[in-house]
C-alpha cells in the first residue's frame, strides 16, 4: 500500500510551507506549480515588513528544501486538469506542459538564453514588465528547479515554425537539452487530501484610469516597485525612474481596495505595511527624497507593525490623510491632486515617481478551480472557508483545504500560519489513512 | 519659517494626528490654538507663517498635551519653540517683553528691585545659604515680592524652624528660576539663568532644596541637571515632616476644603498625594474632591507666561470655570499649592462674586493656622 | 581519518544587504590567502539553489573537506548550508558560518571598517573550520502525545487537531471551565454569530474526545526533557501528575488592558465601561445607565493600544472590529440613539471586515476621527473632551454611556511560564516566535509551539489558524516518530579524566556520571544538551564540547586578535 | 580524648614511633603512611605495614620533599583498600581535605594523624645539615614549648613555612599537639575516643591553654611576615605583571607536578591544544615582532591560578621545586588570599565547604552583568 | 594617537540570548562601532578562562562576555556559573597586576538589540579611554 499522500496546488510560500510540514511528518506531498519555478509572489519581493529580512533570504532555502525533500514530488510547469473524489480518495490528473527543455540534461547554465534571437525582447513577467528576457528563460536566478523553459508564445520557432537558419539556443546548449519535439504529458495521482494554495492576483491599475497607470512611465504598482528596489531586480536595487533617482516620491494606498466601485469592497490587508516598507526603502536609498504617503486609515495591526509604522514616520516620511483624486503631468513631472483631509483643503504634490498600492484580488481562474473541486466562493470572490471562525482552512469538501491568499488577502506570517493550519487539517486525514493501512 | 529643521529637532514625526493633544487642551476651546493642527502643518508643509499665529501666546504650558500623547511627541515644546521664533524676531506682546526685560535686569519678571527680594522676611532672621546649610530654601519671584504670596513664604520658613531644619536662602542674590522665561520662548535668557543659578546653588553644597512654587520646582528638578541635589516642592517636604512627627498640627481648622492640583505639580511631576496628605493631617479639615482632580485637573491659566499675557480670549477664563466647580462641591476653601493658582483663582472668585462662599488659600496658610499663633 | 583541511569559503552578497556595506569581492580575495583555503568565492545569494549548487560543485571539484559560508546569521541558515554540504557527501558539522550581515553589514556604515571587520570574522571562522571534526547525527524515539497549555479557543483547536491525528492530548486549563476569553463574548464579528453556538459544540467535542485528557483548575508546574520526550508536571486540585509527551503547545491567551491605568478616562464613573463589560450588557440586552436608556453611546478606540505611555506601542488588532460590531448592535437595539465611534485609524482588515464597517456607517453609526483626551462628569452624564481632527475643532461631547475599547496585553503571569520553559519574549511582552515569517508558531525551545494570543493579539480566525499551525508543528515529531538530538554534545576522553566529578556537579541535566569502576566520567549523550558547562569545569579538558572545543575557540580567538 | 605520650631519655622521636607502632599492633590500622628515613639519610613517605620497620619512621623531621596528600590520595582513592593511618603536617592535611572534595582521595578508611608543624627545610638544606651533623631535632622540638620557632643557624625554613599562619593541626583523627608542649616531658595527643579505646589508652591532662596561646603567638609572627611579603609581591605584580615576575620561567611544569592540588592526569598545557604548528610561532613572532619561547608561560600561570588558586593551601612545594627560583608559592598565596576572600572560602578547612566554582547562588553579585 | 586608536574587542556571546540580541541589533539596523568581533558559544557558562586570558595576553584590548539575564539561561544555570567564574577571573587579573576592567560580563536578552548595541558602544568608548592593551607591545609573555 502506498504512502498516504497530499496534493498541494500552488508553489508559493503557502504551498511550500504546507508541503514541507506534510512531508516532514512522513507523508508524501505532490506540489504542483504552473509556473516553471516555485516561489510565487514572495520570490518577487525585495524586503519583508516589519523586520526587513530580505524575502529571498528566507524563502529560497525553503524552496531548496522542497526541491530536495525525499517526500516531496515537485511538479513545476504543471496544471491540475481534473480532480475526482471517490470515497476518501482524490484522483487528480496533472498536465505537464512541455518545457521544450530536457529537465535531466539542462544544467541551468543559461547559454541558451544569451544566444536566443529574441534576447531582451520579451516582457519579463517575474520583473513585472520592467525588464525584458529571452524566449528561453528561467523566471529568476534562484529558481527551483533551475531549469530553462521555452516560452511557447514568444519563441519564434514555436509561433512561426521557423527561427532563422539554425536554432541558436540548440547550438548554444552544451548539454544538448533543447527538445522542440516535447509534447504535453499527463500524470495521474491518487491522494488523500488536497490543499489549494493558488494565491492571488493584483488588481489591474488601469481600472483606476485617473492615476495614469500605463500612461505615465513614472506611475508604477507596488509589486513593480518591489522588483525595482530588489537587489536581484533589473536595476540591482537602484531606485531609478527614467534613468534618474526620483526626488519626490508619492505612494497612494487603497488603489482599488475599500472601493466597491472597482468591485473590491474589502481591505487588502498588506498595502499599508508594504507601503511603509517602500517608503523606508526610498529613504534608505535616496536619503534626501521627499516621500509622501496618501492614506485613508493606517492599518498597522500585526506584531511589530505599529512599531514599524512609528519608525518609518520618524524617517521623515510625510503621511497625508486623503485618497488622491487624480495624477496628471505638469512639465516633466507628475502632480498628485488630493484633498488633505486633515488640512481640509486640496493639495497638489509634485512627484517623480508615483507608486500605487493595488488591491489584492482573487485569481482570475478562481471560478474554474472552484468548479473543478466543487468549492464555494465568498461574495468577495475568494474561496469560501467552512466556517470563518473555527474552520478557517477547511472547505465544504472534506479533504480539501485552503492555504494562503486564495481565501482572503494575508501577509506572510498569516499566510504561513494558515498554510501550516491547512497542513494540520490534512495530517488528520493522512494520519487516519496511515492507521487504517497498518 | 521653514518647518523641517524644527520638526526634526522636536521629533514631531511620530505624530499620528489622533487629536488627544488638542482634545485635552484647556484653551483650545476658547481660542483658535490647535496644537495638533500646528503639528500637521509642520509635518506636511514646507513653511509656516508664525506671525499669523497670535494664539501661540494662549498656551498655558500646562503640558496636558504632552501627558496625553500616545506616541511620546511633546506638542507643548513646539509651542515653546515657535514662541522662540517670535521672540527672536521681536514680535511679542508688550507685557511679555516687559517680563523678559525685568528678569534680565532685576532677576524677576515683575521688574521689582533686586534689593527688595528679601522683603518677605518682615525683618526676621533667615540664615544665608551661602554660609552653608542642609536645606536650600529657594523662594522664587512671586513668593518674594507679591504681598498676597508672602505669607506662604513666611509660613514655610516658620515650619522649617519649628521642625528644626538647618535651612538658608540665597537672599537678594536669588534670581528668577527661568521656568516661565523658557516657556515664553526666551531660551537664551533661560540658559543664562540656568548657568548663574545653577552655579550658585551648587556652591551652597546643600543636599536638598525646596521651592514654594511648582513652577520653580519643575525647572530645577527637570531642566537644571542638579545632580546630587534632591529638589523638592514644599508639599513633599512638609508632608514628610508631618509624617515624621516633626510638625505638630495641633489646632483645628474646621473647614470643608477642596484642592486644586497645579499643572506643574500634578500633571507634570505627578505630585498628587502629598498635598492631600497635608490637608488630611490638619485636624478639622474635611477634604472634598472636585470631579476633575489629579490627572484631570483643569488648568487655572496662570502658567506659560500667561501671568504676563492676556491671551486672545479674555472673557472666558478657565479660572472662572474652576472656581465654580470648587464652589459646586460645597467647599468653603479652595486650597492650592502654587502662587500662580492662588492669584488667578482668587481673582476669579472676586470677579464671579463668590467671595461669600469660597476662599482661596494656599495649603501652607492652612498649615500655619493649624500650627497656631507664632 | 585526519586529513589536511581543504576549505572552501563562500561570501554572500545577500542582494545588496551585505554588499552595500562590505566589499564582498575584497573579502573573498582576502579569504583566498588564508591558511588551508583552497577556493574562495562570492555570490549574489549563497542560500539560493544555484548558490548552494556552487558549494556542492566545489566540494567535488576541489575535494573540499570544510566549508565556510560568510553571510547572514547562522541562526538563520546554518541548517540550509549544512544540508547542502550533506547532500554533497560532507558531514554537516564541517560547515561553519561567519555572520557578516546581522553582525556586520547591517550595523555599520563605514564601508572600509565594515569590510575590515568582515575579513576578521571570516578569518576567525576559517581558523575554526580547520579544527572541526565530523559529528554523528542521532535520533531518538518520540513519546507520542502533546500537552496543550490553555483551554481557550486556541488551545481547544490545537488539541483537537493533534487528537484527531490519533495522539493523546493533555489539555491543561487554569480556570474551572473551557472556552477562555471567547466564552465571555456575545457575538462574533463580522458574522454576528452567537458565540455560544460556536463554542458550545467545540467544548463538547473536546470534552468527549477519547484522546483528550482534560485537567481543569490545573497548571503546568514543571517541565523537563526536550523535544520528543518531555516530562510535564501538572498540578491541580487533585494533586500532581506527570505526563510524558513529545511536544508542547502554549495557548495561554492574553489579558485585557486595565483602564484604571489611564485615569484621565474616568473608568470609575458608572457611565464608563470596558468593551468586555459591553459584551455582557449586549448579552443581557441591558444598556441602561442610571436606570435610563442611553441617548448617546460613545465608543473610544485604542485604549491601552498604540500608546507608548502605557508601554503598549502595538495595535491590538481586534478592537476596531469588535467596536464596529458593538456599535452596530447598539444601533440595532437603540435605533434613535446617537452611536458614535471615536477612532485614530479604522483597522478593519479581515475577511468581510471592511464590508461590516461600511454597513455599520450606513446604519447610522457615526465615526469621528479623533481620540478622547479626558472624561469628566457633568450631572448624570459624562463629558468627553477631544478633538474632531477632521473638523480641526475640539469637542466636549456629553454622553450617557462610554465604551472603552481596551486592548490586549500579555498575561500578567507570563513570566512564570517563560522562565520555566526558557521561552523568550518579544519587546511587547508576548512570547517570541522563532521567526515572524518562516516559523511563526515555533519557539527558541525545540518542541514547544505557540498558539493564539500568547504570541500577540489576534482575532478568532487568525487564532484558530495559528492554533492549527501550532498543531501542525507539534504533530510533525509525533507522526515522524523520531527526532534528531543534539549532536554537538560533550564527550569525555577517559585517558585524561581524573574523575574529580566537577562535571557531575555543574550539569543541570544529569548527563555526566562517574563510572564507579574506573573513576572516570561518562556522558549520556541523550541527556546532554550541549551547553558546555562540564567542559569548562574540567581543568584538564578531558571533557570537550564538540563543535566548540578549546582548539576551535582558541583558533578563532587567535585569528581575531591577529 | 586527650592523652600524653610519655617521653623517655628526651627521645621524642622514639616515643612517637612507639605510639605509631601501637596503632598497628592494636589493629587500629593495617598500615601507616608516614615519612621514613632512608638508608642514605633523606626522608620520604612510605606505606609501612610491618611495625618493626617503624624504627626508621621520622614523622618529626623538619623537611618537606613532597606534599604527602598526593600519595595519601593514591592509597585511599577507591575500594578495595586497606585501613591506613596517614601522618601529615598541617599543610598536607589541608591539601588532603581539598583532594577529598576533588574526589582524588577518600577519608573512608583513612585515619588522619596530624602533626603540628614547627617548620621545614628544603631537601638540599636538610641533607646538607645532616651531613654537617647539624639540625639537632631536640633543639627544634624544644622551641615548640614557647613558640620561638627558629631554624638552625645558617639555614632558613622554606619560604612557605616562614609565612605559614596555619602550622597547627586544625582537625584530624589523631593530633600530635607539639605546639606549646614541653616535649621532653611528653607529647600531648588528642584523638577520637574509639581509637583511644582500641589502643587502651587512658586520658591524661595536657595543657590545652598553653597550646592555644603559643599557636596564637606563632600565627601572629607568621602573619606579619606573610603580610610584608604579600605587600612586596603585590607591588611587584602591579609593576611587572605575572609575565615580569615569572620572566625566567622555563615552563618545566614542576610547580604543577609537585602541587598537591593540581590533580589533572595530563595538564591542559601538555595537551595538543598548546602544541602549535611551526607556522603558528612564526605568525606570533610577526604579530609582536618577537615572541618569547617557550610560549604561553604567562597563560600557563594565569590558567593554573584560575584552576587551583581557590584551593591553594600554601604548602609552597612549587617554590621549593622551581628550578628558576621563582616565588611561585608567594604569588599564588598572595593572589589566592584575595580570591578566597571574595568567595569566603578557606581551603582545607572542611570537606563540607563546597568548592566555589561548582556551586552558585541566584542572588549573589547581582550587580555583575547589569551595568 | 588616542583618537586614532581603535580597540579590538573579542566578544563571547551565548547562542540563545546575547548572540540573538546581536542579531536583533542587525535586523533593527541599530548602528554601533565595528570594534567588537563576535565568537558564538552555546552558553556563557562555557566561557573558559583561557578564552579570556589568551586574547588579553596576545593584546586584544577587551573581552566581552554576553549571556542571558539571571533566571533566563537556556541551560538553566550556565549564566550563574559564568558569573562566579568571571568574578574569580577578574579578581585574579586584578591581583595579578592586570586591568580587570578590560573584561566585561553583560546580560543581554534576545530582545535587547538596542542594549547590545549600547553595550558595544559603551565598551568601545571605555576601552578607548583606557588606551591600547599594554600586552600588545610586550613580546615576553
């Protein structure tokens, strides 16, 4: 009889933590991630609030642990296409998308990407579009697994059937790992529990056109700012806008959140703190910058958060109460127009960089996943837990559990705690299975 | 005025605009003074037009705002600093100017002659502290010169003698403590006083010093850096003397008494119990508390230079409200432990026509009664 | 066995965390010149997969037998690099770390001097590395079962998860009943469920669960042992009992702020009550003050929270929502009353919370920004002095009933447990988790985990999630059946031991014992926790604490002084 | 119980020998560990089971070549062992008490026979004296009565003895109370009643008062010497440090070898920890420009101080056996006095006093660590 | 000369309190002088006298020992034993003619990053005041 096993869908920090707990307890864990690498959103972050640990420093070792754990089967670039429940057993079918790279041969040396005809021409998703990559790529240098993948939507050969006279990538690969013949394959799994850790999306800021996102290059989202300030990002951690250090930086919070007009009536829970962190990072890198944060309420509620907010305020960050009305151009700078509600009058604040704290929203495919697994959704669009108070990670389906931000927005500590909670729920099932089988 | 330097110096950045400062400010209700709003300006605006803020002179420096701030910002210090800007530019009310000048020339804000500083003694023998003593008795300006306050000064001297303390005064060499001077924004003059007085006080070599006024007590205790010298307000010393049995309060004073906590004694230095202990030790005294007592005591509006500046709203005086509250308790005597409170509240009793029912007395006057005929 | 040390040195940039202050390349060049160093490199993130891969490759290529990583604190990543080395076939105890981030780049700004210090630190660790010896990794069996301290919702949730997984649970509750603070509440936010409906079935399950042994009116009075095998003494009305378990979950909850510590808020008036008292009134449906229905009910938030004056700089996380809930319920009961909430920031962040806040305002609950400075009496009513900071005007708001939203504090008696278990506390007084993000329920004591508000303020969903998380951590050793034990134990060289027995006297764990036949000391490696007290007491150094031997430490010292 | 051993013909030594013989004959002990005169004229401890050989016993000889506590440990450390009477001077007895605490000796089957010490010579002096027909034992014993303890003309007692303020036996199963006694008339002995019963000895009056006074007088005189010497050495330490005072040290480890307290089988300083690579010496030489060899001498002495000075009983064997004539014992005693005072510890006083460094109180030195 | 003197201080910190406190100073980015070089030990009770004496004789300008506050030792009583040893060691140093104030024992908890930074700053200043350890110049040790 096989080892009791759990399927974890999603390889962000929630999925990673849940998989590690289950595997450490001696059960089998299948970790399915649709991107070429695990890591999820947390891998994109620079520092984490309120301790300012760098995100990579605390995440990548966990990723490595996952990659090497004897009880974890890591399935990246894969998607769960169906799940059937038969009594206490879930039968899942997983689609392995073709990487067009032989995983066993690829050494991750990167010569293929350097050679690619479309080098530096494809928008880099991991860097939130502020940098470019090749058609063949790894999402980030610390990826697990560190194996290259050909983007089928960007590759000249895969889209047009021809790539010059010769495959530059193939020629460059010393390991002969590139394989355009690869086809998608399917794997069938039998598991006793399923943990959904599919994460979240960020609201499209063009839904708030008054802020000029997509119009002005000086307006960016919080997650883009993370890549900009990250040492492993395209600017090596230098905060540059149009090649220059911004002197006036404005942060706008609640972009979409607490705003029923955009369909996001709820609070996204993390923006106040990551904005405080961003403000700190600007102060750290550009000591003489003028930093303004526009807010409605400052929600610094976690352990050490209020203290961090106090600290950031002491770092000469100007907190103005009021949600800006619009952003427009004046000369070569931007102007943020808002009512300062403490002054009771409108103010214009000039800016070289405007950072929008965009709302955390459910994944675009939440409805599909809900249907696939027979789950319910709450009015805000996230997955519905069995009971918000006492069963925050359980679902209406026995054996399926929720971890992380697909249930509602969360910061990292709460996500990790919830992922472990989901693991605990799963362990009850797995342990029962093990007792029955021995 | 540019805001940034001062904002940094006073560490206003911690402010979260909760409004507890202005919310508790006793004068905010009657004038346009809004310290919370001023801090916000300092935080978000590059410049502030200080001249436009005449209401800065309304602050009584009761420090309720400082007491209440949850983030350890010291709002009252901003007012003092802004007053400093006004002083520097010479844009100050005439009466304030006179008080500063008087202090500079004669060592007291009233501008009375320095040679008359010992007039309160009424030709009693008082030892010169300069000759060495255990206890330095620092009198202060109002208790030295003001006829209404002098009996307190004398009563204390008598009590110290009865208790057998080896005490002395600085005589006519004593100068203003500078507490009010600093709060009027004249930092330079204040520093000069700190230096001169500090040197003189240290030279005495006493291990303890006692003051009549909580205002003097405050600055000596918290701003002079008199390490090794125990600075006491008289209520602390007298309460201890009673406790130790060195002062026998034999005579009954059969009165209903309520007590008004001076801001500089209570809120700012948390001396709440000793004045009450003294009153309760006086035979016959029935102590009745006003609702707003201790941490919630209402300022009499006599501090922060307000003895020499009328402020922007003369009509509504906090002292009026305060004496009414005292009268409403049914007390016959409103006891105080501060010469400024004594003067402002007594004046309010007169103006409000409450003299029939309420008398304002310093605690020391009551003690003196209980000690009996000299 | 003894072969000449061949050391690989790896200097981490940690993004810019280290390289911004320390000239990483220069340190790597310097390290290459140190004795026994065969290869020295720098890399952006040593802890990443490629970073670790680099080390593993070098172990093979250069036949390394020691690895030195200069990066963050070993408390952070020592297991990471030990694991990497182990996979490459090296004994994990031949890896040593130099802490050039927390103890260098982050605390210094002078680049030159920080770089110089980093060099010394690396040199010192390289010197130690040359003296390292491989250690054996050992495991012991785990006693199945957990002790859960505290019978509130956190303790119950954790207990049920452990018990449902098939392990005995000993639930120790100080009071005479289960349910903790939650049982004192009326309804939940934002769903307004009656708490009794929630907690009743939960208590029932705990009470009837065959795997859960309940100790009411009882306290943990002593804990001995270590992860996998704890001996916990429970003292209750029926006397003392010792239970043996593999892990311990702490769920001791919180205290409420005592509003008498803010005398200006007039808690002594009958008109002024705490939010907990309001729960009872809502439960009873009795809001009368002085026998009359209040016309004005005012809520004051952040009482004892976000307040450095009372030593609680933190946010208590639940007050905004329970205030919204209470205000909303009051408005339901007294539709014509003026219900006002005075706030600093409205923190309605949980699932459905902002929506609830929106509904409360739509109902007519008035929110005014501005915290109250003081409260005094006027006739039958009280007056709240404050400022409406949006109007920029002070107010003196007469009201009939005032509800103080008191915050959470760590338990007054938290230090007892803290001392007994050696659990560190954070600056806010609550128990300190091992890492706020990576290990939010673990503690510095292996095998002891935190659930609920003893770690910091939390609402019910977060408490339950965290309790389950603690259960997960507590279940891992139980399910696995074995735990690794300290490898870096003390060992005796019997040839050197003169049998003086000082090691026996200084060891708090009874690990060393004198062999009566030979008169020399022997150390029971299972009992040894690796503190080194015996080694220090031993004058001839017949006892060595492995991994911290005099040769190793003196080599470090020598490199540092040089 | 107290008694007096009668002395005939002024031969105190013979009287004491007689007493010791009776201990064997009466089966109080199986053997005696005591100083014996060798055929070549020196004195050495020996374990004697044959009463007949006790004619060579010389327990009163004013010489100390070895602190016998060390050998007393060897014969008593673990069972099975014989019942042994061990004849010790005061400093030896104190060392024995410390060794018992260090589990290097056992009192379980041991009968301690303490002898008040009138002063000892270094072995070469003693041998020379004997060769020259000097060092009349009777003359020395005669000084006991009035406490005017003084050496043979032209010789000096060992340094340790000259400043020894604890020459009298403080606690033993059997004590030969030489101080204050007219030994020519008899040797006062105190002993446990059960031993007396076995020996069949009746109580006899000695003059206890006289002994106390003489002890007091000797202690006073010795303390004066001690304090003068302490002051001098402290001044020297202050100026020169240990490395200056011990500049001539050759690190022979004699001080450690002969020290009764240094019980380690192998000293840390003989272990690989202090066996450095050749390049290491080179590095050190480069660090300071020069490096004294043998290395680590100061560290050796300071570490030895840390390891044993709390237990130092002041027997001075270290000084006696130092080839470089360093005042090792004086330094250790001077420093030891201060450290022992801090811990209120008197080495050798009682086996009940716990060794200071293996115990602690939670509420002591509260100021340490808190500044 | 005195101005340019940068003391070398060797610190032995216990893993559970002082070392963690030093890490916390790092995570909190509290700045302090770089004169202290840290050696991690498991417990202040495992600080051997040679660990202190060796650097002092070799010329280190100070030695800092950091442990858990009384009652908080991870190993129950290591810090109490350390306290006795340090008291003895300093007494020996003093009576042997050395400056015992170059050796500091301090209790620093895991949450006292600020205290650690402050201790290092104070110790660096105190040692600067004393000047270099004379042993640095002495070869005959």
